[in-house]
C-alpha cells in the first residue's frame, strides 16, 4: 500500500491558519487523498478528500501538488476545538477501495 | 452527516469474562462495517471487516475466535471480546459504510474497554 509521511506534531496559535503537510511519493493514479481527524477520546471524523484538484469545504481546504506526491490540509483559522490528531490516508483500488490504513498522523496543538 | 453510535461508551469487566460492543448506523444502511482497536498513544489498527450477512474478514494477527463479529442486519454489528484479559484493554472503534467500497466511512465514538 502507498504510504504517507506526516510530522508527528505541530503547534499553532488560535485564530491563525494552519498548514498540515503530507508526503505520499508512491501514490498511484487511482489513489484518493483523504484526511480524517481524531479528537481526544473520540472516533475519527472525516475532514476532506481529493484526487487531483484542490478542494474546499466548510471545515478545511486541501491543496494537492501538481505531481500528487504531497498535499497540504489547510485550516483557515484554528480554534481550540481543532486540537486533534490529523491523519492523511491514501485510498484507492490497490487496497480494495474501502480500507483505511491509519498511520501515525500529526498531533495539532492549538495555543490560545 | 451520517451517524454511527456505539454502546456502551465505556465498560469495565473482570478478566475471563466476555464483553459485547454494539455498533449501529442510525440513518443509513451499512453494507460494510469495520472494527478498529486503538491502544494509548497509538494509531487505529483495523481488526476486521464485515459485510451484512457474511462472515467477517479478520486482519492478520487478530484471533477470530476471541473477537467474535456479527453483522446480522444493515444497521447493526456487534463485537464480542471473549475471555477478556488485561491486554485486551483498549479503545474499540467501529465505522460503517453504505454501498460502494469507495463511499465514505463514518466512525462511531468508540468504546473504552478496561479489563481488570
């Protein structure tokens, strides 16, 4: 399975934008890039996903590099409630499409 | 968005007893449900995948006779931890998916199991 690499942790100040990077140099052409986040003592929550073009939704934006070997999750204004572990996951035909393989993720800490 | 519930949210049991955890999709029909386990400070590990009416598919290293999974309806899957031991103490999380394997997975809130 194509793997992703994320920093273990990042810090942000409240009300400021946050850019969470993810490297996936072995991504295949049919792999979608998914982002989930997990708040403390809760199940993961879907954030956003994309294939090639940048994506926006009410939670975040996803910027995908032209060669698709990396992507960045953008939280436009971090709040204390955004403190969570953010997982970047590739999902595609090689893993039967429906499996989500969670890596270590990035623990985001938001300072007031 | 779609809602998945789990019951109980936390359970404490004695070593050697069995514990059943329920996972329900509240507003959609879950053709596939997944069970994950998460130890403290670690990531989620997939334990098994179950399709309604079929036997579950277990990941390597997960004992099917210890972790019994039943997916008898399109809205309910259960995980029974049989003869639980302290090393089974963990956070158990289910997710549910409707239809196509490429559809989104929706996660439950998790069940914290503590085995004394």
